[in-house]
């Protein structure tokens, strides 16, 4: 694999998605462009473009550019962008819905946003800001996902997890009379979204890093009404089908989603890996130390169209060996896979060239 240092600050990048059609690419002299998100920034500061000079070898002439945005009244009220996906001329960005490693859950991480590719291109051309639409969800997506998972046997909840994420969040909501008080319930599981991609029917697949099934398999949940959330201020998220990659992960090495990509239809590429980074005092790993065992892998799978969810199989495309912090995948028009990787002190883009 070829590696390029992206020289991005802050050095915490997540996920990848393809952007721009031939007209925009040609105008800038590029043949590939991706969006990644920087998860230590607010939503309006989280966008970055990665682009490649047309005709250059894939191991050379990559560049990265921060693209700042205007989030209007929501400026400064979001954090922890973790997933991105593009559809119909828009890039959608999803907050983790999670919390810091020691808890509690954070309302600032409960959001979804979108920016038009046209606005991104104009920001590149003028050096100005793109326009970002933000929907602050205040744990309503957390609620919808937990309801969708009600019939799924999940990895058992540890006592530290319950206290740090669930009980502490409920207590904050009640003590401070938050608008979202009552949305998080004592029986809930904390949800950590780290991947997103659209199905052919327009539903948004959300890839969970946590929780996973009792057998350690990664979970996808379908968000049915993503555009309604932007069109109707009173809309609440609706989640439907739940999918499980039944041959990925195990009890001894549970695996969650880190990135998702599709070229249309219902065929997907994904990066899967551990439940949290070891050595950083993560509450999830305090309860489930085996959650740090899974290696990062690129897998490929297809979802059937006429069922109500369930277990599907995946094929391993690439095993990353000792490389653990693989945060996203995008497959280009020639079938080559690109990965964004967090490494010590920098963010790297790696390209796997297939014959």
C-alpha cells in the first residue's frame, strides 16, 4: 500500500466518502476527491477535502485542504464527527452519539449535518465557507437505535459502562432539567456510530462500533428518514432494519464498524476493528478487555432487499496486520481502495492498488 501524510490539524480523522463529478474534478485538475471528517472539531470545522492530481501515480501528488463551514445558530454546539456519506449532491456527516471515554453521553455529539457538494466546491474556489445544515438530535437518534436493537442479543453491559454512560447521563438530564431529559432510559446501551452509507432506497445505514452482538459481531441500523430531519423541525429519527455481519468478529475478539462505502446497489465495503483503542482508559474496555483484540480488516458484503434485516456474510478483502487505527474506506472508479488512518502525530491516506 502507498501512504501519504495528509498534514491535517487536528490529527483525528474519521471515515471517507467520494465527492464531485467530472466537471468539478476536471476544473481543478483532479481525478479523485474525498471528504474526511475531523472528530476533535465542531461540525463546521470538521470537513477536509483530499484530492489527487489527474494523471499522477497513485502514490504521489495527493493534497489535503480544510474546508470550514457556516453552521448558523448551531455554531459551536456540536463535536465528534465520526461518519460521512454522499448522495444526490450532498455530503452527510454524523456525530458519534457517544461520549468521552470516561462518559457520560454528550448531547453535543448527538447530531447529523449535510453540506451540498456545490457549496463545498464554491468554498474551494473562493476560499470562503461552505453552508452546513445541522440538526441537533438531543439523543433522539440514540433512542431510535436502542428501540431498533430491542430484539438483538447484545454484548452484556458492564457495570462501569452502565454507571458512566447511562446512569450519569440520566442524572445530568434530570438535575439540569435538560430538554432531552427522559430520552435516555436506564435499560439503554450507549451507542457509538463510526460509519455511515446510503442504501439504494435512500435509507442511511449506520455502522456501530459499539454495541456489538453477544457473539461479537458488528451491527448496522437503518435510519429511514434522514432527509425528513432536515425538512421538518419536528421530525424525529426512525430506525428500522438491523443487520449483523455474522462471520466478522467473535466472543474472544468482538469487532465493530469503522467505515462504510458503496458504489450503488446494496453492495458495501467496510472497515471493521476493535471496540475502542487500548491504553486510553476507555470505559468499554474496562468492562470488556477483549474489546481491544480485533484486528482491522477491509470486508465486503451485500444486503438483500426484500427481508426485514438479519444476518449476512462478508468476505475479507484485506487484513491490516499491526495497523489498528483504520478509520475509513472509499473505493475509487478504478476499483482501488483508499483508507484514512490515524497514526501517531499525523493522519495518513493509504491506497491499496488492485490488479
